[in-house]
C-alpha cells in the first residue's frame, strides 16, 4: 500500500502534546476530549482528539465500562498480536453518538490492553454526524463509517477494520498484520 502522509499522527509528537495538555493551567487542555453541539443529533458529542478518559464521560461512558468488561479477548491470539502489533501505530476514528463505536471501541481498547499496546502509538479522533472534526482535517482518513480502526506501520497504512469486525477483532487484526 502507498504510504500516507498524515500530519496528525506522529507518535512522539502526540506524546509530547498529550503531556503538555494535561499540565495544570495549560492553554492546550481544552483541545482534548472537547464536545460540540451536533445539530443533526441535537446533543453534545465528543470531537477532535479524545483519550480513554474522554470516552468514560458523557453518553459514551454509559456503555464503555459495560462493553469493556463484557468483552472476552481471545487469549489464544494475544501473544501473536502482541508480537506483531508493537511495531505499528493505530488511529481510531469514532463517533460518540454511534452505536457501533460505543460497542466496538471499548472492546478494541480491551484488546489493546491485553496485548500491552503502547498508548503513545494510539491516536483517537471523534467526529460529528458529518464525519468531520472541528479543529483538524479528518478527511485525510477518508472515513465513510465509524468506528474505523486504521493500522499503520512506518507511516504506511496496513489496513482497516470498519464498523464491526468480519470474524472477530483479534482475527481481523491478525489478518491485517500478515
């Protein structure tokens, strides 16, 4: 696959940005886990960069813990995933209003926890009903449906899981890594 030049995904820079954004009194703190009023949905939705903590607030939180706890990771595949996934980066584009996002994102995060995936290699972006963010250009990801889990290696897209896995998150992810 052709490498994607993605100005929003630089793992080292993301780590620095996140560290700065959580400093007390930081000017950047409002840029993580923001909400906006989505006129199509008629309610507040998460927008732009989000963290695990952001997913555990508002309407997304209603199901996050339930789905995270209920999901049973396929332990037989964890070691294979752990071995192959560590050299990759992942972008998750989600929507806090979307039922598929509410189900699949907590499950995917539980899988990432099971394989001890480094948080600095994960970027999560929330979009509105038009699949757009407000402070960044989400169109670079060419999102048609949410959630979309995009796997990169050295800046090159390796593949995607869109909305729901075909077999399971573990099996689909392993197929993308081979």
